[in-house]
């Protein structure tokens, strides 16, 4: 099935650094979601975006819904070791029922 | 409160066997979704229920896969004549959605299916 293009595929950063990742689609979405997944667990919702151009924060996390509605960005500031995991974007295509299309994931490793 | 629960957490079966995977959504959530996640990939949509009915089953890969939600709460994903390629983590999610208004889907821990 279709998966969104997510980059980078993986990141190795030092504690305290800021992180940016993005997600692009060839088609328009009317909702963007960002999830984090740790080994052996299901994805956990971090941020939900509902409007083009919207910028939303959740603690050290900030996400934006691109104005073209074909992309989204997630930033993590001042990373800490517990930020380790795989981050997935997910979108709902316009006119489609509530299924989500996920990105390929960004694996984040944080070193002390 | 209780989140989405899935049983079993792990299932090992032999090629050709039948398996059932169960999902208990968050209480009161009307929408329930099944996804499949292969190693190194993001989850892929299988089927979506609104209440008791399957609103979208376009992600089911073939007719060996079937899901039910008879009372609008618990759902069972059924796989007949399992194949090695069915090995994956099967994730269930639920949302309070009424007619697809909200997309904040909350996921369970998944069932890891291994077909030998």
C-alpha cells in the first residue's frame, strides 16, 4: 500500500540538540498526525493538525501542517534520551473515510 | 482510563492454519481500525468499522482476511489459510469518531503474528 515519504530515515543526535523531520505526499491531506513508536508497543499520538498552515506545540514538540496540504514537519527541541524511538507521520486523504496513511518512519537515537 | 487492548500479544502458527486476533477498543469509541505493520515499515490500513459495520475494507489484501465487530465494541480479525507473508504486527486503533469527524486514533500494543 501507499506510504508517505518521510525523511530523514534515521538520525543520531546528542542530548540537548534540536531535531527536525518532515513528511511529504503526492496527494492532499486534510488531517496530519504525528506518532511515536517504541519497541513492542503501538504508536502513541503526539500531535494532531487539522488546518493548512497550522502550527501546534506539545511541550518540546512543534508540528506544522504545510500550506500546500502535501507536507508536514515535526521539530523536537532540546532532545533527551527518552525521545528515542521511531516517529511516524500519518495523513488522512481528502474525501476518504478515516483510514490513515503512514510515513516510512524516522528512527531517532539520542546519545549522552 | 483503559486504552486499546489486543490479545494475544504474540501468536505463532503454522502455514495453512486459521488465526483470530482480538481487539478491545477504548470504551465509548465508535470507530475501530485494523492496521498491519511489517518490519521496518509504517502501519498499513486494513479495515475500518463505524459501529458494527465495515465502512471501508479496501485495505484487506485478499479474501483470506476477514474482520467482524458484531456488537459495535470488540472486534476480531480472522485470517484463513495463513501464509508466511502474513507475518507482521497487527495493530488495532479506536477513535471517538462520529461519521469520521475526528482522526485522533489511539493504538493498542499490537499482536505479533509469526507464520512458520
